[in-house]
C-alpha cells in the first residue's frame, strides 16, 4: 500500500504524463514528424516517456528511470530558460508562455517536473549532470550540422549558423551548454538541500 507521499508522486506523474501527451500529440498533429526538430518537443517527449516508466514501475523507479527523469527535468529547464531569455523577448512572452500548448510545454511541464524531482524522488548523484549535457549535445550537433549544410534553417535563431558569425555560433554553444550544466547542477544541489530537511 502506498503512503501519502507516494500517492502524491503518482498523481503528479499522471498529470505530467497527460500534459506531455497533449504537447506531443499537438506537435505531431501540427507538424508531423517535423515537430522533432524542436528541442521543446524532444524534451517534453522524453519527460512523458520517463513519467510513463515511473508509473509502470508503480512509483518505485529503478536507476535508469531515475536518470531519465533527471535528464528530462534538466532539458525542460533549458527549454524554460531559453524561452524566458531568448524566445520571449523575440516573439513576446504572452505568445511563448500562453499561446496554444506552450502553456504546458514552456511553463507547466518544466515546473511540475522540477517539483516532482525535487520533493519526491531519490537523490540524483552529481555525476548525472554530464548525462544532461550529453543529451543536449545529441540534439545540438546534428541540428548545427544540418543548418551548416543548408539542409534546414533553425528552428531557433541561434541555430542558424549560416546567418551568423562563427563567434556568434560559439557564443551560443557556450551559453546554452554552460546554462544546461548550471541548471542541472542547481537541480541536484537543491534536491540535496531539500532532502536534508
């Protein structure tokens, strides 16, 4: 029988999974397979898979599911931060945080995922920060290469390497990967601090 904390975690993951299904299904309905070119779609899809696995393991996740949950949370924090600092100023905050399913993909899912990670799941080791960076690189390297070859454009302004200087490209790589590392590390440290209480 589950205790109160476990029940809250399960309900939280059911909500998160429903939100992620809404985001991902809407993305595929709008853009088909092309929706996977967006880091937002990919991070929300990963989060949905991780929550589904969490629920399949009856709220007692093994190490692999815990790692996926951490990576997904870190990626969603990158999504939120890029929207807050880059896309919001470019396209308007109302559009980026409240337009369509962006309320879920850019705002609610990142914070719900973070809240579940911080308050209810087993502690993540510091070494997992590298996995979060690796996941972002798995997205960035092909997208930068495809932009560089002129096969695609974007989908984000900072990926349009043919339309910006090498210095700008290097700047964005350092800023986004550095930000990813800081956000992932902050999540681990904050979780550790909360677990001490």
